[in-house]
C-alpha cells in the first residue's frame, strides 16, 4: 500500500539582531546560522555567511570588509566571550579579543582619528585598539548593563554610569569623565548625534526620550514624548512617525537628534506609516529588537525587523507637490523579506 510521506517544512532562518553601519548605507543581521550584510537602499545581500553556529551580534566597520562577530549560545563555532573581527571579503578571521565574561555589545569606529573596538560587558566597558594584535587601552566600570548600551562619536563615549539611570560621558581627548543624571530608573536606550553634540536617552520606565547637550550636560529644552516620536529606535507600537517643519516652533534643534535628517526641524507629527511586526521576535543576548531604523537620506527611511520573518521596509516622505492633498505624507514604497521572498 502506498503511503504519502509527510511533507517537511523548512525551518526559517532566525534573525537574532539587526544593526546599521555609521552611514546607514548597509545593515547587518546576526543569524542562527551565521551573519549577513545587506545594502540598505535595495535590501540586496552583499554577503551571507555560514560560520557554523548562531551569531548574536554583528557590527560593520564603516564601508570596510570588516565585521565584528559575537556568538550566541553554546552551539556556535565561536565563544560568547570572544569578539572576532572577520574579513568578509576574504572569508577569514582577522583578529579576536577574548574576555572572561559574556559580551553584551560591541562597537567599531574611530576615536580621535584611530579605529577602536569598544566591548560592552555586563558591568564594564573595555576599549581596545583595532589592529592585528589588539591592545587594551582602558576600562570603565558601569552599573548592570544587560542591554549592552554604549554609543560613541569621534571624541566621546557615552555609557551607563555606576548609578542606575545615570550616564557617563567620557571625553577621550582630554581624558575626563562627566556624569549626567539622566533618569530615575535604569536606562533603556542611548544614542548620540553624529557630530557628538547631542545625546538621546530613554529609561525602562516612563514614556520620555530626553535630549542632552554633551557640552553642558544639561537637558536640551524639553523631554520628547515617545511612543509617537522615534528618535532612534522604532516605537513599541507597530508604526513609525515623522515630524513637520512647516510650523515654525521652538524645537527646531531636533534636526540634530541622533539619526534624524534635516526634515526634523520641529516636533509636530505630520505623517505616519505602519510597519508589520511579529510575535516571534528574536531574543538576542542583549537587546530584543522589533524594528531598527536607518535613514538613507533626508526623505527615505528603512525599517528592518528581527525574528523568523525578518522584513525590510522602505518609507518615503513625499513633498506637498507630490501628494493629492498638497500635504506632506509618509508612504511605504516597498518591502522584502530579508532572507527570501518579495512583494
């Protein structure tokens, strides 16, 4: 008697983390099988690599071929307490930095004109040189930092303080550390503007994103209510919003807020667009991600989600003469599944 064999369903690749490079020209995905690098504008894969196990963190160094990899779980070819700098073009290990503790975050970028590797641990942050034999530079103690929070400009490092809700602002040029008492509860997010002049912070309680001057370490005019205004991350609501410069108000400095283009010269919302999210969000070693925002130019934003159905979605801010009602709006231009399938 003929019996039809059961149909086997392929298990989809899970995206464990999402990250944009400094210019948002590319984004990287940490996968349960390795990692991937995509061109942001088109969601075209530049490389997809199997490195024998799950990669929880991937960071791309500017426009180079180097990516920093940190493994997730015990079944990876790499250890969770090791940062591997991988040469993506030649498919080989460039260097590595081994530590005692599991790694919660990693940053690659220039400080004072020299490339560095910033490694975020549970209770400290370490700074290493970026070369064939990385050298330890210094270490900063922090409060408990399971989310791996840290950000940098070409001169400054911003990291959690020794007290919950506080931020340490490290000026590497003059070797000073200043404290910003940003929130009364633990930090949820940190992001610095590209020129290093403004710092955005959010806590794990409340609904405010606070904008600080890094020069004076004072609150810059006001608190931004955030589930409707996305300063750096996507909102917990399934959507993203844009603000208007048509009404001249007192908050025009928002054009300098992290990752916001020149269209953000006020905080009056003029358009919003929905992006889809899934309940199977990836639970990476550091930060669960629903959607990460990258600005391609002043009028184009891309949102990339994690999980088993990772999507790339592209939104365009249309000018008044491009819309039927003569008002600016935000529309979804298209979307793709990052790891196969389009619509």
